[in-house]
């Protein structure tokens, strides 16, 4: 089956490469000529473990190609995926659908065979109806159906998530849409991955509900962590204690500096907008957004405390280890590190940082921070060493070396990757999240 993927960003490229690996014939399309040129040269536009090898082997096998021409790329495709960005619209938090609608119009004008148009971009409820209207109005002369098929890929684990999904959600309104999508996902169906067929609007809402629920779970445990610090309890044990209840589940219960990334912050805001538009408030999600926003700067204040309080901290130095919103990505979008660095520099603290992949993206967001070549260079002369992102490289720091290099043996672990007793036994002052 021939598949066209319009948009060769994170979602489009990972999905396209995985579909090709399943044996489909895939064309990835993008307007950005330099991105397509680099892909032809085997250079990935994003950092995602395993993606370069997957792309290379499928290009070699003749199943994956790239083009800037939408009309060429969709020729003969039975499924045309729309996988372009839906950023938060400046000012009101609504998802900006202009890229999705522009693609829909072009697809409608260029359609040269019967095809199913699949929205993979995260789009608010009702977008599929509008995409259908646009394609109809653009004079499409062939049979088409518009289907919703949200993605549930985590950055850093996207290929595994695509190939071994917990579920596939397909929102279709007719048999044509359902039949073509069954064929698209047949290789996964054979792997017994559960497929949920539902209506288009339901499928669109499932995506937002899933991300909002996960953001709620994280925010819930983060507030429990704060309470643990006050009452002298241990949040990791609270997580285990509640997570072992199958009704709750143990995943996404790691307390930390607050969620970031390209999805949770944007999608929770967009869900609030939809709820407002339909006059159906979602107060829990409202609280999650507010609590998470204030948490990020609160983490900066936690570091100031470890430096002896806001007054004493002025002129001292902090080393930030990890800047990306999570490990195994170079993505800095809404990373808690931005607010932590800002709070520190606002308070007159000198900040040095190291991140294995994110420093290039981070530097413009935190111009006052000095980026270093390795963690120990950042730690040199620091009055507090702060783990902001749990990259594997920070899980086994040479603590004796840290003690020698740093100005003071103070470790602030915002991801709870060390054991308090161990670190304290080595002579450190140790602060973490929700553990005393
Ligand atoms: C998230 C979802 O997990 C994916 O299922 C979804 O497809 C994707 O958004 C999307 O909508 O495209 P992602 O943003 O890549 O994926 O990252 P996550 O692994 O979900 O982490 C999000 C944030 O939550 C990170 O800042 C992470 O540090 C934080 N987090 C996660 C915690 O603080 N605690 C946890 O227990 C888990």
C-alpha cells in the first residue's frame, strides 16, 4: 500500500519510517527544501534514538522517499496522513490549525485517486469535519474519507511506542475510512495491538483526554511530594504504595520539577479552550495547568534555599545538569530548566550548565547561562549542583570528584535519582523531591 505523510517533523518522520519498516511504500513530504535535502543525505532534523538507522535501511530498501511536492507525493497513495504542527496560538492558547487547513486545501486540489485523509496532528474536536469541508470545497474529484488517528508517541521512545503501541485509535465515519485504516495497520493488528474504532470526534477527544489525564497524574504526585516534605513522608513509597493498585497503575507517578515538552503544556491549554467554547468547564485540568506552571519557578526557589536563601545566594554559583524537558531528546520546549535558570539568574546567581543533547537549543532561551563541555566542567566552583533532567549520564556521577571540584558539597536532585542516605553518607547536603 502506498502511504503519503505530509509533514516530516517529529510525528511524520517517525510514523513514516515505521510504516515503511512494516513494508508499506511511504513518501514523506515537507515544504522545507533544506529539511528534505538533509533527509536525502541521511541527516535527521530531530534527535530520536534509532531513527537515523531506520530511515537509512528503509530508504535503501526503496520503501521510503522524500519530496517537497505534495501533488507528486500523494499520487497513488491510498492513505494521506496530515502530520503538521498545531502550535498554541499566540495569546489565546487555541491550537493553531492554519497548517492543517492549508494541507487539506492542497490535498483537495491535487487529489488524483480515491484516498483516505488521516489527521495525525493533534487537533481539537471538530477539526475533521472542517478538513472534510475544505477538501470538498476545493473541488476534489475523487472519493475520499477523513479519518482521525491520533499519535501516542513519547519523544525518546517513539519508535518502540509506534511498533508496540498500547492501542491504536481510529475515528472514522464510514466503511471506506475503516477499511483503508485496517489495511494501513494490518502489520500491527497481526501483532495483536488493540485497535479501537470509534467516531471521528471521539477519537479527537481521546487524544486530549489521554494527555490531560497523564498531566493530571504527574501533577497529583507532585503535590503529594510537597505534602510529603511537610509531613516527613517519602513520595517514592507513596507512588509505589498507590501504583501497585491496578486501578491506579504505577506509571507517570514520578514526582519531579513539573511536566514540560511539546505536548502536555500545549494540549492541556487547547483542551481548556475547547471546554470553554462548549461551555463545559474542566476545572481539574485548569488546576493542573496552574499548579504545573507555578511549580517550575518554585523549583528555582528550592535551589535558592539550598544556596542559603535568596539573599545569601547572590553571587554564588549553581551547576545545572540536564536542560531538556526529559532525557533522550534535544527538545527544550516548556522545559522546567528554563524557569529554574531564570529564577536563579534573576536572583543574581551565576549559572553553568551541561546537557548531552540540548545545549544548542537551550542557549538562546537562557542567554546568561554558561554552557559547558561536560558535567564536571559545570560543577567546578559550584555552590550547588542541581540535577534537572534524569539523563543516564548523571545517574552515576563520581561524587568524590564532584566534592573536590565544587565549592560546596550541595546536591539538589529534582528527579530523585539518588538515594538520600548514600549521598549524605558521602558528606553532601542533599535535597530532593518529596523525601526528607
Ligand atoms: C507525551 C505522551 O506521553 C505521549 O503519549 C504523547 O503521544 C505525546 O505527549 C504527544 O502528545 O505527542 P512526551 O511529551 O514525549 O509524550 O513526553 P512524556 O514522556 O510523556 O513526558 C512529559 C513530561 O512529563 C516530561 O517533562 C517528563 O519529565 C514529565 N513526567 C513524566 C514526570 O514529571 N513524571 C512522570 O512520572 C512522567
